[in-house]
């Protein structure tokens, strides 16, 4: 294996990929230096706390939740047992988007920002209801998409059953 082949296999199809990765690392380093210029100990504690919270609390929580959803849909599994069906994604995607929205807006959703109304002249008590409404709409839209896909997939079976009923009725 030549050096160029090993380079492409490790870093992508072209040197442009490596250049973009190095540029993103440089940007992250610049942001880290600017961030640590203020309260270095506070920022370091925040990062360590966030990593511990994620690894010790959140990761097991959403792993167990995802496994429970997989088991829920596994009862209707296809020919290969143990392989999660694509139906699981109809729960994963709205849950991910809802969680991402909560992660971004949690101070407002949980009413942890006292100065929001003074700074923006907008009410701060509407975010929890709106987040819940958006979450419900995401899950409802996902359920509708799942039902439409299942109905479309059952089309050939419905047509075959209809032909069998008509054939039976014609022979009587």
C-alpha cells in the first residue's frame, strides 16, 4: 500500500478533507484559548462536570430508553431477529430534536433566566408550553409518517386479499 493510498484511507478522499479538519481544530483551539482567558478553573470544572454528567447519567439513561424502544418494535421484527426495525427511528428522531431544543433553550424552558423579560420586553413564561407543544407536534408528525408508510407498505397485501375475496365470490 502506497503512502497516498494510506493517506486517503485515513483522512478521506482528498487533502481538502484534512485541511478542513485542521481548520476546525484551529478554530476550536482559538475558541478554547479565548474561553480560558477568563475563569479558567470555572470553565475546567464546567467541562469536567458536563462530561461526568453525560457519561454517568445521560448516556445510561438514553441508552436504556433506546433499548426499551427497540424491544417494543422488536416484537414485530422481520426475518432477522434482533435487528431493530426502521420504525425505531420514528421515536428516535423526534426525541433527538426535542432533546436538542431543550438543551439549547433549557434556561428559558425551565425559567432560570430572570433578566430575559427586562432585556427583551418579551414574556419568559411561554417557553415551557411551546417546547411541550413542539415536542408533541414532532411525535405526532412522526406517528403520522409511520402510519402512512405502514399503510403504503400493506398496499400489495390489501390488493391481494381483495383479489382473493373477489375470486371466492366469483366461484360461489
